[in-house]
């Protein structure tokens, strides 16, 4: 009964977002003859949109693009090691540090996945996700073209109701290319995600944030998520409520709060307050370092007041605010999707890189056998890391 009530509450909370995704699914089903279906839930709609631009760019900067693609190989294998280590670390924490935050999570714009500390606002998420995927595929496309491969199609892809994009080079000729060329094409998508993340971060830190900071007055901070079982949640800290003091000292922004909390030890009494009330709590040991105090918060938002209420001033600020939130998501999703694509797993870019490398070093039969084993182990670990927090969140509340 509790499960049914929780499900109904989930549906009611996200009814408009779920309705949007349902509408997309219905549109796809009604037009399924225009799509190619793969794996039962991936729908490809092929076009030639953008091919001319990809060809023009790659042909004009052919040698430079080849150098970028070759550079991506080493970065790609390094990223594969990083994401593999992150998975191993996540399994260790899942088994031995039960209160540690989830290592991996499903990301669906507009929906808070149970047990996940991550929430991505709907429209921000849809737009940012599309930008990141398009840039990823652009990387594959120009490196393929620079190495003499024809781009057969571009298009839109739906992973269920979630939208993305793809670039499809000539696969028959791709397998005939030497190993370095193939690896450079596989690695270029995640590499371009890294480039996008760097440029977006520079735009955010050097342009958008400095401009908006001159338009507002800081008024404190608020917390996006509270970790269950930890002091912030236990002692009554509320989500998305402004707080302005820590131990009676005014808190200007998230950086100031983080600096103050970094000095806190376990079992230390602190106060967090605003104009209406002050909450006293006792810190817990950090799940990652038992010598440091921890209160269990995910994400700190800086709160501001505009210096002017003139309509054009407010309009400029809200445009900049939208761009800041969108750019922040682009940075996060670009890094996340780039690393996820470097997983040593089946058909993703990292899996294809590993497949080619293992065949080159171990021969075809042995290489494929090792690759399949690594892919299956990786898939199993990912499923555990994703669904264990969801199951824990749902059933441990009953």
C-alpha cells in the first residue's frame, strides 16, 4: 500500500512533466514508420541537416582536425581509467560507506529520481542536454570527415522520450581505416564534450557571473537537497529556504559558507539561521573523512536582491540568470556525458575504443572475449550503482 501511495504521489508531483514525455512517446509511436527502431527503445530519425556544414568545416581545417582527433585518443583512454576508478570507488562506498551519496544516478530533466541528490530543471535540462549531445556528435562528424569518411546522415534520436542527436559516418569504410583513425573518431565525441565544458566554464566564470554580480546584492544562501539521516535534515533545516547566518555571523554566499563549514569538526554544535528562526544542530562525521564535520547538504544556492526594479534592468538580469543556469548545466552534463561515453562498455565510445585496442593487442578471438567480459562486468556494476539507491530510497521508507 505504501508503494502504491508513493507511486501515486510521484505521478501527481510530476504530472505535467510526465504528460510531456508521454506526448513525445505518442508522437513517436504514431510516426514510427519514419523512425528506425533499435534495441526496442531507441528511435532514429535520419536527415541530411548539417552535413554540408560539417563537410565544409572539416575540409577547410582537415589537418588541424586530424591533430585534434589524434590528441583525443590519449585523453579518451585516460578518461576511461578515471570513470572506471570512479565506478570502483562507488562500489566500495555502496558496500562499506552506506550513508555516502550515490555515485551514479539516472538523469531525467524535470523529475527527481528517488535516492538521487541530482535534480535538473525541465527546460534547462532539455536544452542543455540537446546542446551537449549535438556538440558531441559534431566532434565525431568532423573527425570522420577529415579522415576521408563520408557522413551518410545526421538526425534526431529519442532514447524513449528523451531527445538527442546523432551523426552517422560510413561504417563500412570506417572498419577499413587503420586503428589510429578509428580510435580518433571514437574518442572525438567525448573529447569535444570536454572542450565544450571548458569553454562554458570560462564563459560562466569570466563573463556571465561577473556581470550579474554587479546587478545584485547578496542576501544569503539556501539548500537544494538534504541528505536523509544527517543533521541538516534531522534538526529541521528546510530546502529552498533562505538562511543568512552561521553561528550568528552573516553568511554572504555559498563560498563563504563552505569556507566556514570546512573548519567544523564532528559532534560540534553550530547554528544556522535567518530573520525568522535559528536552528541548532550537532555535526556528524563526514562519510568520506571521519575527522571532519558534516551536516548533509547537496547544492547551495546563492540568494540575491536586484539593485534596481526598473523593467529593462530586471529583463537583462533574468536573461543573464537563464544563461547562467543553462551554462552551469552544460558544464555538468558535458563532463558527465563525456565520461559516461568513455565507459568500457559495449557500443559506447569507450567500449568501441577498448574493443579495437584489445583486438590489436590480443588477437580477434581473445580480444573480443576479454572485451565482452569487461563490458558485462561494467554493465552489472553500473546497474547496481544506479538502482541500489533508488530501491533503498523507496523500500526503506516503507
